[in-house]
C-alpha cells in the first residue's frame, strides 16, 4: 500500500531532497509540496506529513497534523525537550498516531553522537563546536543539543562536566552542563567536533557532512518508521540497530531534542533556535 506524503517546507534544500526521495519511491506518493506560508489544510490529503520548515513555524505545523490524526516526520531544528514534552501531552497516553523527530538524518552523525555518549563517562572536560552554513537560522544545532543531552544522560550518575567561566558569553551556551559553540559560515554544510579533555590528552570526535546526499539513507529509514510509529520517537539512533540488538524505537520512548535542516526555506517567522536552551537530560 502506498503512503501519501505532504512535505511542508519543500522550498528549502532539505525539503527538496526529501520530496525527490518520496517522488522516486514506490512506497510513497508525493501529494503536496508546501512552503511555510501554505494553508495548513493543504496537508490533509496526506497520510504522512513531513515538516522541514523553521523553528517558528514547525510547532504549529506538527500540532495541526497531530490534531488531524496524521503521522508526522519532523526534520526542523528547535525541538527542545519542553516542546517534545508538549507533543507527548498532545498525543496522550494511548496515541492513535505518531511523530518521529530527527535531529540529523546522516548515519555518520548518528554514529558520532553515539560514540560521544560512550566517551562522556570517562572525561569531565567536554565541549562541542558545531558549524553550519550561514543560512541556518537557529543555534545551537539540534544535533549539538541532542549530543549534549545524551552525554549528560550517560553521566547521570557522575554529575555535570567541569566547565569553567561559563558566565562569559564567549564560553558558549550550556546544554546539560556542556558548553556548545556555534559557527555559521559560508562554504560549510555541517560539521561537529566533540572535544574531550583528559590528563595529558585530548580526544576529538568529528563528523563532517560534505554533501546533503549524506542524508538520503537516513531519510529513507525515518520515512518508513514514521508511517507506523505511535507516540513520539526522537533521533535516528532509535530507528537503527546500533548495538546489534535491533532498532530500539517502536513507540514513545526516546531522547529529548530537535533537528538540523541544512538551511531554512522562506518563512514569515525565522525565530532563532535559542528555543533549544539548556534543558534537563530527560524529557
């Protein structure tokens, strides 16, 4: 059976990429390519709504889709832990539909975040440097926020990292006690360094996206999962067999934050992703 899909934010790079993948797939039918100003009702011809808008528009799009019983895949930044909590409340205790929120569709990025969470227990000095194109309107990135929160979760029994002088603005924004530094530069697609300082050594876990084509495999995985999921699932890692024991997510059972679109389409509300403020490590 073919799943009908509406892409909201189809004028942006990520939106165009997803629309093309949907259009080329025998599993899906693209029934609506919408921008951030399109009437929300235009998505109702679809079974699955893909939101790749901007932080100031995304919540309205997603909530409308959920209220109308549609499955949703979110690829927009700015989905903080508080927003995810609100989405879970909206879906209720016995959800009839589901939402998949993906901070980053790149498989390499998901693996790098997993490695960082693994290393977090062994170092008390940790910081994140993330870089994206100058067109990305939000900071810190959803990937950086999710990486910090998963590292914070891994350190739950240990406590906050050692982050001196964080009262100074140049020291970055703290998420789960970990400073994040955001760069917005021409010539960059996406890059993240997680830097661990230890006694006599520094460990850096780096992931760099060279081309948006890196997102294609993850988009396919997320689209298929979003068709049947119930509740809220956050993170592509929840949909992959990272530990050899099968994918972890079938329902409302995952992490906390939001997403990284390569750029933002035209929209009336280019609200900064500082919505991704420091949050607790569990939603």
